[in-house]
C-alpha cells in the first residue's frame, strides 16, 4: 500500500456514535484527511438497537439534572458537554434532516422512531464530508514511538498511519454488536490504566431463584430499593420495579445495578431491601391494614392482604413470615399486622449479583479518566492519542445520557484532534 493510501491526518477507531461524531467534528469545515475504521461491516450496530430500535439519543434535562443522571465521573464531562450539549445534539441532527421529539422524562427520540435514521443521517454526513469509511477492519495495536501515537496496526498486519488517532471502540457489553472491550487492551498496551469493566444498567439476580419465580411478572410502581453492605445502607433508588424469573428488573433495579456489580466485585454479601409502599408511612399502612381487618373479621387475613398487594406477593409474604394461611382477620393481633407492614416496607432479598456484562446496557469502568485531559479528550500519557465514548470510565443512567456522553466526548475529541493539526 502506498504511503498516501495508508496515511491520514486523523484516524478514528470504532464506528459507534462516539467515533462517528468524532469523525463528523474532525472532518467538519476543514480539508483534513479523516478515516473511520470499523471492524463490523456496517457502522453503528449497537446504536441501531438502542431505545428498543428507536434510539433515545439525548435528554433535555437541565444541566444539574443531566449531571445527576451520570453517576460515573460526571465532573469529567463538564467541558465536553459545554462544547456539545444535548441542545447541540438536537440541532446537529435537525440539520442532517433527522428531526426529534421529546417524550416522558425529557427523553429525545427521532420523530420517525427509527434508530436507523439516526445512524444513516450521521453516515451520510460523513460521506458528504469525504471521511474515508473503512469497514471490516479490526485494529489490534496502536503504533506508539517515544510516547507519540503514529497510527495503528490492523488484525491482518496492515499499518495505517496518522497524525492523530482517536480511540472510540466502546465498552464490553452486548459484544455481538462489536463492543468487545478491544479499546481496553489497545490503551492498556500503551500504558493506560483500566478501571475494572463491570456491568451497569442490567437486571439483578436473586440468590434464591424460587423467590423470583413466585412473584415473576409482578410490577410495582414507585418502589424504593435499598442496597445494604454488611448492615449499613449503601445506596438507594426509587422507581418502578418488575420481578423476573431470576430476580428484579425495571428502572430502579437497572439504576442500582452498577452498585451491585461493584459490591459483587469486592466479594461482599449483598442484601436488597424493597419498600413496596414508598409513598406511605408505616403507621398509615398499618392503620389501613387494621381497618380492613376490622371491617372483615371473618375473612382470612391472607385475602385481606390481597386487597393491598398482588395475590402471589401476599402468599410469598405469608410463606416468608411463616404465617398461618387459615387464620381469620378477626383472630389476628396488631403485632402480626405490624410484622407484615414492616416486611412490606423492608422486604429483604439476598442478591447473587447481576446478569452478565454481555447483557448489560452499559459498561461501568474503563480507561481511567485521570489519565485523559477532559478539555481535549487527549491522553495525558501518549501524544496524539485521544479517547471518546463508553470505553472511558464514565457511565450514565437510562434516558439518553449514554448516547449524549458518546456524542459529546466524540465531538470534543474530533475538534481537539483537528485543532491540534491546523
Ligand atoms: C440494548 C441497548 C440499548 C441501549 N439504548 C440506549 C439508549 O436508548 N440511549 C442511550 O443513551 N444509550 C443506550 N445504550 C447505550 C449506548 O448504546 C452506548 O453507550 C453507546 O453506543 C456507546 O457508544 P460508543 O461509540 O462509545 O461505543 P459503541 O456503540 O459500542 O461503538 C464502538 C464501535 O467500535 C467498534 N470496534 C470495537 N473494537 C474495534 C476494533 N478493534 N477495531 C475497529 N473497530 C472496533 C465496534 O464494532 C463498534 O461499532 C444502549 C445500549 C444497549 C446495549
């Protein structure tokens, strides 16, 4: 291959949202030669399945709210988000012909409800800006000489040279989409520290699967779930939950999963307390249950409880508390009623952990942010090397935050690489 054919000004590795946005920023108005290398045969494989195929591409939350939805290293993102915000993202896509709409909780989707339209819009822009899109090329090594990045080596041994290289290879979740954690190896080989990659935004698994099977399919709105480490409260989330055949899913469970993953990693015993009635105080509930019991003394206590919670959950509570299924409400004292309410406010389940990384919506951990300049996304160790997207140790909750992280860091990396050349 001639030098011209194998060398560029800026080389971007990974054709997900962060890599594509980096290429868009790098190509922009200038005349730099930019190439995007992707190991799959098409760009944005993961992006096409985001938001259930609709792509929740950002969120219109105010900046405070935005950062509170980024539990992993939010501060690092301040410069990137100020250069390319949620609003910039909406404007950018509108100019590409992808109009968006805002749904509940500020989530932004394309009006067409088609994630493919977002990917294709970006791709067409890159083609118009004459970015060389080289697919089915897997990068297996970075070329670094005297702490300067000079290019990459591909799996089949080709060497591609560039003045600047942007690594945007994603995390390690949903590996079938191409995100197999290659970036951790590539950056690790040139001296970057990698914070352990663990699953985030993933369902929780109960140690006793029988508990889960008994209540599978039951959903509870506005529950509060609290994670205990030892006997101490570790973290809490409030939101809808749904029991599955192995454990717990739903927004609150997904949000707390990054904490569960990290405790599993530390080898701790993990207890989750579920408050099924987080909107009601204990005494209020106790009064409600005793009033119901007082009004129907001849009915079984179990059927009274079923007036408050789903049938199978009521049976499970009886089993767990070893209560007599045949006892009438009129024969039940306040101590037992209080015991039931205490249980419903602090329903304890032991967790064995979470579903695996390959099923997680996001990877927690990644390239240590202290080794990356947040104002440029440039490596503090290797000159000419930049990072963008989920391979960095940053993660957000559901709601469009992870896609915006990818877009903002991608844009900043692309702009910085371009400005450092021109
Ligand atoms: C099911 C699911 C639904 C989601 N829904 C949403 C949502 O609605 N909203 C939201 O904000 N977030 C969502 N996310 C998270 C979001 O998709 C990711 O955070 C985002 O895609 C990360 O972008 P990225 O560019 O950093 O990495 P990726 O999208 O993972 O892209 C990395 C790219 O690099 C390529 N690559 C990897 N290694 C190499 C190599 N060695 N050589 C060349 N190329 C390589 C990969 O093939 C891939 O195309 C969802 C995730 C999943 C799994």
